[in-house]
């Protein structure tokens, strides 16, 4: 397999795994329910994905950098919602 086809495969794989985060982002945003989302898991996931971005930059891999940059944005969105919405259900109603 030549280099171009390897990058195409990497981009396709990255697209698929990155898109897997979209339903969670949408559902969390709409429901504002974050009780079942693990803060520690998303913290570790964000750090790990950030490391993949750095790795991709170091090896000059467009597919690794592109897919993981988008994934990092989506996982950070979930992480931010986890932090912002975790007290929303417990807050007293305002009139």
C-alpha cells in the first residue's frame, strides 16, 4: 500500500472514531444530564487525545493530527458540559 492510501485509510478511520463522539455531545447538550458521565474518564481521554495530536505533529501525519484535533474538541465539549451542568439539577429554582 502506498503512502497516499495509508493516509486515506487513516483519515477514514479517524473520521469514523471522531464521529462517534457527536451523538454524546448532542445528547448531553440537549438533556443537560451529566450524572452518568465520568469526569475522570473524560479528563484522561482529553489528555490522551492531546498526546495523540502532539504525536501526529511529531511524525507529520495529517490523519492523526486531523482526527485527534476534532476528537479533542468534541471530548473537551463534553468535559466542559460535565463541569458546567453538574450543579444545574441540584440548583434551587429561581423565580
